[in-house]
C-alpha cells in the first residue's frame, strides 16, 4: 500500500498589503521535498509527522512529495501558488508512474487565499483529485481556523480538523487521518463527508479547548464520534481576517457510507452551536483593565495576550500600544514577547551587550500598529535566534527567530526579533537568559497558542484589546466579500 503525502499550508490575511511568495514559504517553516519531509517531521507533533506515524501503525509505505508552510501573511501571489501546486502535482504523477499510488494524504490549513482564488485550499484539493481520478481516496487534515467550502469537502473522501486550541493534537489528527485512509483502501470503510456552515464570528477567548465553554463543544463533538457509523467529527471556528465569501465557522462530519447520517450529525451539532451563539463571543477588554484584573487576583506572573497583534495569525508584530502602557505604568519585572523590529535588532547587535541606546521601537509596518515608541534601553543579551521548542506544540522541532535582542527599559523588558513568530513556550526567552517563571507580568503577541507553554506558570491570563491591524472588534473592519455574520449583522 503506497500513500503519497504533503501539502501547502497558509493562513492568509487579506488585510495585509504585502503578497506572500515562494520565498516566504522557504523563509517560514520551510519548503521540504521528498525525503527531506521525512527527515524533518518524523516524530514531530505536526499532522505530517502523524502521517509518518500512521504509516508504521497501519502498515503502509509513506511517499513524501512536497510540504511547505509560510507564516501567516498576505494573499499568496498567483504565480507563486501555481509554482508550488505544479511541483506538488508533478511529484505526485511521477510517484504514481514509478509505482501506482493507493491514495493521498494532504496536510492543509483551511484559510489559504490566493490572488484570484478565494478558496485556495479548495483549488488545491480539487487539483489533486483531478490528477489521481475518483477511484483513489484523498484524506485531508485542517487547522481549527479554516473557512470551509462544500467544494473542498466534495473533492476529498474525508476531512479531519484539529480538536484543540492551542493546537497540541496535530500529530494525533495526522495519525487519525493516516489510519482512516488505510482502512478505506482496505475496503473496511467508505467515508463520506458533510459540511454544516455557521454564520458567526467565534471569539479567540471562547476557543480555548481546556476551558469552558469550548470544552462543552468538544464533549458534544466526541459524543458524536462514538455513535455507530460516524468515523470522525470536527469543528472550525473560522479565520476572520480573510475577506472571502466562505468566511464562517462550521461543523464537518465523516460517516461510513451514509451521507444522510453525516449531514444529520453535522446539522445537529451546528444547530446547538448556533442556538448557543452568544456564548462564543466575548467583548474585548482594555490593556489597563486586563492588568487590573490580574492584580486583583494577586497571582503572578500575570499573562497578557496581545491578540490583535498576534503574529501567529498574520499580524505584523510591531504594534506599540501594549508596550507603551507597560512603560507608562512603570510595571516591575515585566516582559514583552516578541516585538518584530529589524532596525532595533541591528542597532542592539552593533552596540553590544551592556550598551545604552535611545531608539524608536516598533510601529513601522502599518498606521494601525501605532507610532514608534521612543525609548532609552539597555542591551541585556543578544542571540542569533536559534532554539528548540519545549512543546507540547511543535514538540521535537527547532525554531529560529533570526537575530534578536533582550532590551530593558526600567522594569520593562522586550525581546526584539527579526522573524514574525508567536511565543509558544518560554524556550527562546530562556535561551537569552530570561526566567519567565520569576516575572510579574508577561505580555505575548499571541491569542491562545502561548497557553501551551505558559499556562502552567501563569497566575492568571487576560486577552487585551490593544490597537493593531487585526482587531477583534469585527464591525470596525472593512469587508467587501463576506456574508452577514453574528454578532455584527446577525443577532
């Protein structure tokens, strides 16, 4: 049994002006070809890593083709997307010609937008389907934050989404997909998928799966999966910064040869989510209110999530409002992770450890990110950016923030970096000599993934509404293509 595998992953913000290119894939998590994919991701907590695990447990030969991941950013240039898709299809057809393939596993995101293609993921899956025909199965894994369409669901035999946020179950979902495609090829099951779309914005605060109310959604989802005839069930909370017609949340269910059963189950859970829609939205709170709430609890460190400037969702990472407030309040033992500022990094490296610098920080990418913050700082430590993740997210993988520096202004420290990456755990801060567990305030440019590595040391966690490009006040954003959604147009 020979199963091809790979994918092109991108979470696309249509609000960012700079297009995404092949170079961004190479500079992001990287572009890997053939056996490079196996070498990089075997054993890693990623869907592609789970595919390799499933090859061992389910007894099939894994044929890696092409895998690429660009950090969330602007719309992908059409020519660059076509280049990546063409290479994937060429490798697919070459592998099939060498020895017939039995199926294809695709690791995709679900919120990819290409110039001229609102549904980039749908185009990719349908192109793979056209290449291999209708007789061989395709199973796809998706991020929790996909904007799903009937077209992409029809093109695959089965689609499986992450359960968790933070995404700590990626490897598990990859194994699930791999085992399902093996069962399908053996004729043990005949998967069919139904999609139920939900016209609502789902707040980041209400998506954390380890806490109420999201844990109730997961409990109902897993109850569906235990029913006879149901092979898999998933939800998607959507990606709101993609102005596309398919922007929405959704439920999708895979049943064994029974499409009406899949449709009924997806509608049942979808109807309950819609009936409870007010529970999935939470109004933003200000930075000062978040700090005050943490101080009232008196447990440290207080974690502040700057979710409007979440680099993990494509934001530039150089907004200054939260840092400005921390300095204005003269917070002691405080740290901001991370501020993207190549000029500040270069100045720090040129000056060296121990130097005092007066320089502007942040605020250079977009007017929404606020003006630069003029500060005098001490250069405490420097780094080339290389580190290894603690996990559980990206466990087993290394990362690189590019040239970076730890700067300190009074009691407030900031780590300035060259690459846009949200802090998933304290590993990189520790590589600079920072012990996050000993701090009183930690601000992170992230919406939820930081919980995977920081929640165990946090006294309390508060998402705060500091002005930035990716506002969670969705009524203030300029959309041109999306449908009416709760709670903006629909009530």
